DNA sequence: GTCTATACCGTGATAGAC
DNA sequence: GTCTATCACGGTATAGAC
C-alpha cells in the first residue's frame, strides 16, 4: 500500500522538498498534536527553509489539512474495496459480521506494516484527530462518514433486527479500540510488563476482530 | 462523587482562585491539549492575573500535572471500592466478567453524571492523555497501572485458562472504547445523524459493559 | 501568605524583498 | 524558491500591594 509518490523515509534525499515537509509534518503532528508542533520544527526536520511550508501550503492549518487529506482517498478506496470483495464472495446471503469487521480493519494493519513509516504516522494522526473534542468534530465526518456508513449498512444486513442506536454504539466501541491501536502509545507495553507491544499490529488486529464481532453479536444479535 | 472542595462551576465566585485555575485549566487542557492552551487563557477564564498560576503551581507543566492528579486518588478509590464490593458479594466463586467490568466502568459514569462539569472535563483530559503517544507514555502508568492490574487479576480469576497476552489485549480494546467515550467528541452524534449522543453516558456504558464482557469471553473463554 | 502589574526575552506565524 | 524582517504572543521572573 504505497502512497502515490515516494514516501519511503529511507530515501529522503530523493523525495521532493514538498513531500518531505508533508512527511515530517505527519510524523510530528501525530506525536505532538497540532499545537505541539511548530513550522520551524517541521522545516528543520525536512531540511528546508521555514518559509517553504507556507509557500507550498499556506497557513499552518492548511498544511495540517493537507497532511490529513493526502492519504485519505487511497485508504478509503482500499477499505471500500475490501468490503466489496467480501460482499461479492458472500453472494446474496451477505458477509458475516466477522468478514465485515475484517474488511474494515485489515487494510489498516496492512498500511501500518508496509514498512513505510508514513502510514504508521498518518494513522496515529487520525487517532489523534478522532479522539480530540476539538478536531474530531471538525475533521472526521467529511473524511470518513461515507465509508463508515457503508460498513454500518453491511452490518445492519448481517444483524437483522438490530436497532440503529445499538449498531452505532457498537461501532463507537470498535472505533475507540481501533483509535487506541492506531495511536500506538506504548501503554500496553508498560502495563503488561513487556508481554505485549502496541507496535505488534498483527496481534492487535488478531485480537480485535473476533473481540468486536462477539460484542456486536451480543448487543445486536437476534 | 463530589471533589473535596467546591468545584461546582455555577458557584465560581465562591471558589478559591487556586481552584478556579485548576477548574479552567482542566476544561481547556481537556479540549485543546497541553500545547493548545496558554497560561493567559487559563488566567483569563479564571478571572485572575497571569502570574497567579505560576505562583500556586510553578511551571505550566506542573499545573498540568496538578490537574491530572487532583481527582485521581478519589477516582482510584471509588473504582477499587466498587471491585472490592462485587468480590465480597460473590464470595469464593469470585465475581463474573460482567460484574468486574461493571465495577471498572460504572464509577466513571457516576462521576460524569454528578452535574459537576469538572468530572466530565477531567475524564476527557484522561482520554487525551491516554491516547497521546507523548503524554500517555509519561503519565498513565504511574497513575493507573496499580488499579488496572487489580482488575486484570480479577478477570484472570474469572476466566481461568486465559493467557496473559489475551487478557492484556482485551483490556486494550476495552480501554480504547472507554477512552473514546470519555473524550466526548460528538462524533457519534454526527455519524448517527443525531440518533445517538456522545454525552449520553448512560447509553454508552449500557452498551459498553455487555459488549466488552462478550469480547473478553470470546477471546479468553474456556 | 495571596495576589496583581509589569517587564523580559525568546519564539511563533507570516509577509514581503530578493 | 529563499532569506529576512516584523510583530504578536508565549512562559516566566520580579517588584511590590494588600
């Protein structure tokens, strides 16, 4: 799951300055939030002049939006496609809850494991935004509501008789667990005394998918 | 679940300036994060001079820590007590997964519903910190690991044969869902077209508790 | 001890010269 | 595209009022 341009961190010399600004901004915004990062830190990390970020993107907020939007189309497409595939395979019966959740989540794991750190940082940034009362309200719906509602539609079909409020609350639970996974805070490492690692995305999703499916069935099952 | 001093927002005139600083800082840090708030905004909101925060708390970071710590002892005690109570009621058989999770989560709902906005803001701040790669690493363990491990011990007993890695990953899922609930971002409101509200904490926990119990049983069940 | 006024000095975003 | 200047704002120290 590569981005369109070369976003491999190991080849910084060959990426355009514009892309380097986006890469560094992505990483820093993900770790420190919007206000925790200065344009000077971004410029310094990208080895460009302070003013170049403004030249390419305008205001700091515009750069923030540019980072958030850069990978969104690709990601939405990958998840949409994953859902379409399980629906096609399942035929008229429709896919199971597990299959739908798998289609919702696995593309994220794949992105995190491409070896392109950019995807890890990007998804940590999505986690930051989704969990923020300030940014979440402003930025999540435009970018993700359409895709999420596709999945909720599929779940509604797989769980006949489920009320919409139950479906949305179950989605909320899944979204929260996913958000904390994307944030990759190292918390589970400390809590478990090193037994688990928040960077072990395979383990995270392997546990998340059946866990969430069971939760959905419990609340929304017939 | 009142704080020791008067933290009712409606009686600002009667609270000490020191407490007003904590109250305003709590609210602003929860919404905008550490770097998104200036001492001047806090002072202005509390209707005190800029220098007073430094006088009482020292550096900005010390104020941040003071806010984070102010309600933690009370909260940990309430949750510890809730666990102790279900354990006592259950006797030697030990409490069920549902009872343990209920003890873990309900005290938070109660705090959010006291009518004291301070508790809502405080818990949103905990959500901000827990989901932050930067702050989560630095602040969560010291404050919450001891309590969380009590609950994990109880769950280990209620789910004999469960591996510790499974238990920790299940806890991670629950913690993520809880974190997003505490953050109170209004996301579910927009997504559901107003059908659900992230401020409807009763609905949130009523859906969360059986959902999480089912997830734990699925992953850790015998 | 509690609190305010003010000053200091570094740093931030951004505009404009080149 | 780059460099520099600007000017507001940030955290914090200090002096002293009550």
